[in-house]
């Protein structure tokens, strides 16, 4: 059986990556808009309604516009933007985040693909909050660095074509980053997380870190307890893994580009085993498990296929 797919925003950073990941799939046929048709409302409306599944790789407003143009009850939607990540009626497209999530995605017609930073953060924090190791009302900070492709075509142009992009830049300084609502909600936290992102002068790959003062937490959890909780949460997951404590202990650095080109995410628990502090760090490709890889994984699930089809 062939499924018809339309990627709205196919010429952008996320859209192109998705298209490349789906290239050569005999089970899929594509509707593609080129030239002036790319942004033509009538052409987009026709494509959106003709496809079995659409993947929206658009700015938020254009994504909302696309969803409003779908007039049938059969087209299935994966939205890569921020527009619907905490919206009622939408399923959050992070299959590994809970035992029931994969099944929810399989049965959903509206799936919001998670943000890149939230994938790392929720991956680290949700199991700890659900297990009661980190209280729901805990004040949580998240520090992160991303490659510049995270900012789409305009940021890629700034770093690759412009003059004088800095080697490292802190941003999100107003503390109102668009990812805060989904990070907070899907980690089951009560208070907005304090999010401190940065962008580096390299194309893709990211580290998302949560520092924890263990002795301030209610039960002073050990490194082993944190690690054990994450290992249990991701047992059997194809794309989310937890680095062993021996491996982590021997590391002197962590390269944000380490999983580029894959749909994988690796979680680390750094700290002395008998110490009272921990640095939880997620490593992922912002264009892989942080965006395009995750979208393909969700598409596979929604089409009733093995979630790993075409992914590494
Ligand atoms: N880059 C990343 O790492 C990630 C991005 N995302 C999200 O995915 C979405 C796409 O981001 P990204 O690919 O980086 O952005 P880009 O700017 O690289 O691409 C966006 C694409 O959408 C097109 N577009 C804009 N407005 C319209 C419209 N009204 N109708 C049709 N096409 C339109 C643009 O056209 P034109 O080429 O003419 O500008 C462009 O090709 C965003 O919501 C982003 O937040 C999510 C996770 C990670
Ligand atoms: C480096 C950089 O600018 N990154 C982007 C986030 C990339 C991402 O995940 O975007 P979505 O929320 O659109 O999915 C930012 O901070 O806005």
C-alpha cells in the first residue's frame, strides 16, 4: 500500500531533512509544490486535503493556517512548529516519554513534533518527576547549546554567509523562550523552567543540561538512583539510550555533534557516585531526534509501520 505524503515547507531546513530521510521509500508517494506554488494558498489547500499524511515544516502562523485549511477528517497531520505543542486535541510526538505515548501517536490524527531542546529536557526530567525523585514544584534550570541550524534558514545564512557571527552566543535572555511551556507541561512540573539556551558556530548537534543539587532534594537521591530511574524509563527504546555510569565517569568531555545524522538521543548522569551534585546531560541532533528524525518516526507510527523504518 502506498501512502501519499505532503511536506508543507519542504524547501526549509526541517522539510529538506525529512524529505532526504524519506527518499527511496517505495511505500510513500509525494505531493510536491515548487516555485510560486509553494506559498500559493489554493495549491497548498488542495495538497493538504489530497494527502494521507501531511508534515508541516513552517513558521507557527503558517502552520496554523495550514491546519485550518484541512477540511476532511482523514488527513493526518504532524506539525513541526511550536503552534500546537501544548494545545488541547493534539498528541505530543515523543513516543518514548511514557508507556502510553506510542499508542496515542498511532491513534492520533494531530501530532505535534516536540521542540529540539524540549526533547532533551523532557527526556531527562519527566521520569525523575514521575518517580517523585524531583518534586513537581521544584525550581528547575536547563542550560543548553545548539548548532546554528536550529534557527532555520535565516540563522544558517547568518553563520555561513554573513560576517562576524560569534563562536558562541547566549540568547533567550528575556526568559520567555517559546519552548518553556512545553518543557514545563510535558515534564509534569508546576513552575516554568528557567531556560538558558546558547548557539555555537557549528551547524548541528546539541547538549541539553539540567544541574541538580542532590542534597537539596527531599530524599537526597544518589547518582545511582537517578541513573537507575532513567535506565528503567527507556528500557527497550530503540532511539533513546542511557549511557552507563562507568562510561560516563571516564569521560572528560561531551561533543554536541556526537549523534549527528541519527535519530538517537543519549542521556548522561554526570557526578561522583558518593557526591551530592549531578549534571544530567542529553545529547542529540537538533535536526535528528530534535526535529526531522522524530517527524519520520511519528509518521511511521501513524502509518502503522515499524517506527524505525528508514531511520538510524
Ligand atoms: N531547525 C530546527 O532545528 C528545528 C525547527 N523546527 C520548527 O520547524 C519549523 C520549520 O523550521 P525550519 O525548517 O528551521 O525553518 P526554515 O526557515 O528553514 O524553513 C521554513 C520554510 O517554510 C516556508 N514558508 C514560510 N512561510 C510559508 C507559507 N506561508 N507557506 C508555505 N511555506 C512557507 C519557507 O519558505 P522560504 O524558503 O521562502 O522562506 C521555508 O522554506 C518551524 O516551526 C521551526 O520552529 C522544529 C525543530 C527543530
Ligand atoms: C539555535 C536556535 O535558534 N534554536 C531554536 C529552536 C529550534 C527548535 O527546536 O525549534 P522549534 O521549537 O521550532 O521546534 C530557538 O531557540 O528558537
